[in-house]
C-alpha cells in the first residue's frame, strides 16, 4: 500500500499498471482517507501519553511547590495533618521488585535452559503453553491465592525454616504475620516469570548452533557447551530481560496490595509489612478528599510512571542488543548480519 | 465482497439498533438518567432502592457508581454528577460558594465492630482506655492487666496483640478514627480522624474482606470491620463501653439507639460516635446523599427529592433486611420536612427563561408526569 502511495506522488510514467489504477480520482481520495486514518491511529497513543504526563504534572504542583525535593526523602505520610513523604513507598517498591526479580531471574533462566537444552521434545510444548497460561491469570486472582494459600504455607513451613537456619541475618528478624515483603515479592516473582521465560527462550534459540557444536567438538560436556557456546552471547539480552521483569514488578498493584501489609515503614526485615508506590495509589486514591492528599498521590503516580518508563526503555535497549544512543543499529538488518557472521 | 467490505457491512448492521436506541433521546422517549457516585458502603441498599423506585416511577432511571466517598464529593463539586453518596460529611469550607450549596440528606446508619481472633474467648469487653491503648500500641499483649480486669470471666492468653486496619481509604476508617479521636486525646494528636490516617502500629489490609481474612489467619489479632459484613460472616465482636458506662454489643437496635434525641433541624451532619443515649453502641455513623441545590438543574433536583422522600418513607422496608440500621422516625420527619422546603424553593425560585428551557431539554418530556408542579414552566 505504501509503495502505491509514494509512487503516485511523483507520477511520471503511465505504463505501470498501479499508476493507471490510481489515475482514477476516487481511488486517490480513498487512498488519502486511508492514509489519514492510519496516521491518526498511529498518533493516538503517543498523544495520550503526552496528555497523561501533562495532566499528572499539573495536578501534582501543590505538593511539588510545598515539599519540593524533600518529598522523596521524607518518611512521614499523614493524610490528616497533610504531611507527605514518599520514602517508605520508594523503598518498598525498590525492595519488593528487586527481591522478586532476584527470585524470578534464577527460576526464569533455569526454566528457559531446561526447555531449550535439556527437556525431551514431548514435554517441551505443553510446558511452554502452561507457562504462557500463567501470564493470563488476573492479578487479583494471584492476590487471593496468595492470601489464602501461599501465606499459610509460608507461615507453616518456610518461615520457621528460615528463622531456624538464617535467623541471625537482619532480613529474617521480627514476628511474621503472613502479610509481608516476602509474600509480596513471591507473588510478584510468579507474575513476572512467564514473560521473562518466553523472552529468554527466544534469545537462546536465536544463538546459532555452530558455536555450541564447536565447543562440543572440543570435547566439552553439555553444561560446558551452554556456558561457553550460549550464555556469553545472550549476556546483554539477559540483562534486558531482567529489566523488563523489573518494569513489570514495579507497576504491579493489586496482588501486592493484598499481601504486602501496607505499612509505610522502612525495615530491613523481609518478614515485616511494607508499602509500595502502586499500592498506596490503589488504596488511597478513591477516598482522598483534601487537595494536598490528592496532589501527593498524583506525584506518586508521576514518580511511578517515570520509573517504569525509564526501566522499560532500558529493557528495550538491552534486549535489542543496542549500545545506548547508537541509533545506526536501530534498523535490525546489519545487526542480524553481524550476529551471523 | 472483500473481507473489509464484509466487515464494514457487519459493523454497520450492528450500529442500527444502537442508533434506534439513541433516537429515543431526541424524541423524548427515554427516561432521564440521574447520575450519582460515591461511597460503596450504602451501594447495595441504594441499588435495591433504585430498582424498587423505578417500578413505581418509571419516568426516571439511576446510575450510581460506587467509586468511594472522596471521588463522589469531587465529582459533585465539579458538577459532573447530580448527587453523591458519602460516608463522611464535607467540611463547610468546601460547600459554601456561589455555585455550590450542598445539603446532607442522611439515609441509613451503619456501625463499626471490633472483631478479634482469640480461641475460647467468645465474649470480650473493652472500654475507652483499652481500645485506644490497643490501637495506639500502648497495650501490646492480650493478658495485659487492664484487659484482664474488664474480662474476669475470660481466660486471656499470653499472646501479642496484632492490630489490623484498613489500608484503603474508607468511611469505615473515618467512623472508627472519629470515635478514637473523641475518646482519646493522644489519638487525636498522633493520628486524628480521616478516611486514611497515619496508623501508629499494625498491618493494613484492603477492604472489609482483607481485614476479615487477616483476622481469621492471625492468632491474637484485632481489627475493625463494618457491622453488616461482620454479621453476615459471623465474627466474634467485642462489646464496647459507651459514654454512660454500659457494655453494648453491636447490633442494628443498639446502633439506632445511638441517635441523639435532639438535633439541628437544618444541618444533618450528625455524629453518632460516643453517643450519650441509653443502650447506644458507641462506634456508629451515618451515610449521606449529598445534593448540590444551587447548581443541579431544577427538574433533576425535583426528581431526586421525590426519590429521597420515597426512600425515607416506603423505602424503609428494605433497610433492615439488608443489614443497615434505619434512622429513627423523628429524624426522618425532620429530613422530609427539609426536603419539602428545598422542593418548594426549587420550584418557585425565579430563574431566566433560557435556563429553564435548557433544563427542560436536558431532562426530557417524561418528567412532566412525575413532577406535575413543574408544568408551569412549560406554559410560560
């Protein structure tokens, strides 16, 4: 379609059948309408993003002018007296998404390696389908499952074990009441795993098998062939996958709100309740009445949006194997050639 | 036909019934829709009311979105809805102005119960000192002498008290923190009252269901839940000492008893917490429908007033079966009186013809039947 359009604009030769068909004015009119429509479609989402950013920025001006940069470093959140600081939420978000990423990275890489290198053919397909189904389960279902199944299990078996063997660490201090940083991170880890596994599998598959075969030819074991012939080529991509998972983990609200305990306090212990940026939005937005409270929530939303966008951009850069700001490689062909040669 | 032509044809066919439905708007056949938004606590009852009322008066329809009291208030003040439902009253600063004069119409009452999880303790008495002490984090164990003293019949275990509170902003939290602010100076200074406050201790859980789930799973926990939810789910509830020294268990009757004998006849922002009445449960509160009487189109306001008058008379039969505490009849009479007054002012108030006309177009023909005294506008 694009080819037809462009060629019709500098209309010189009439022997092309496409040109003759387009000589019809009505046809041209239709083409123009179509072009306009496509342009509109393409610009809808970017325009929305700009508007959303503008709206968030104007709405959060009252808190920005009142608290300034101290909003980020203050740990007092008191809607009644009108003192707002986002530090506990920033800490909670960083900690919970970092922990869930840690868990999900190991599980994800392990699963992907098994599915591409070790698994028998007949089990490969069903397993991949099952993993993709997991990503279709709504967040609130995971939250309920965690509340009624995961937490009792943690209380009964996991936490006593952790306390017995690792109780001296600062991460496992204090009483465990079920809802906690640990439960929240586990739920998020489960939720970000499917996408991480799928992307990792694609990346491993894209590594040409000649490398691995070459390593085999030198007399290596199966594991060595993976370590030398596969992993070094996807190092950067793995980082990208991790950042992609991180972006998802930061934004997750519903399931986390249900199990993290919603306590705006900074504590090293994973067993104590915490609070995240997205949970405070989910919790307090509907019932906030004072101007300043709403404004503070808008600023939290802006922070959350900015963090997720930056993280996702980073993920895009790493996954597509680009050096940051090297736009010459943006058009994949040269890139692929380079990989193959 | 190509695929796209088929698709366009199919979509076109689909829009025909939609356009036919829309045409009702222009020819005045569809009933006016009164838009409301606000608290989710009274939502089940309001839905029932709308359903029953439209059977009697099919000329109106309701659309109520339970988005939370705060959201409802904001939408009402920015004139995007006709009425709001709220579990907490609006302060004066927000409701006086040229374009806004908001009146509070109380509809039903609710209460907040203190639920707990202690094996073999079916009854628990708490007074002001112990309740505020627990939620301030000053009383940390169940066998604290202050609690044991109030409950000589119970065997209280040597367990830490785990406080569970609502993490989402809610009217339930407002009622509970308003009560705590009244009974404890320290609470009023440290936390205050509001739909979300800075909790001194404890774990936040989302919604009544979240708090209930947390209480069920954590041994030695205590938290507050909305009365109807606790009754429907059979939780052990603490009896609270009221202002005149009685220990009262939460129930519909003890909530209705909390209404004061005398009150302001114009402003119904009545607080029911810490009531001094005989047999009153102290942690109770009202829920209101808010009307913006200065800027709602008169015909819509008229329809709303008719609906509210019905709700406070015939509509009362649906209140108790749905686990809400009804208003006492003396208060209802006063509210009806105020509604009548607003209605008279509304229909007699002089406003320019153009404005009247626009209201007329907005609401449609049908309202003439349900609001006969407004027919005068049409003839002028």
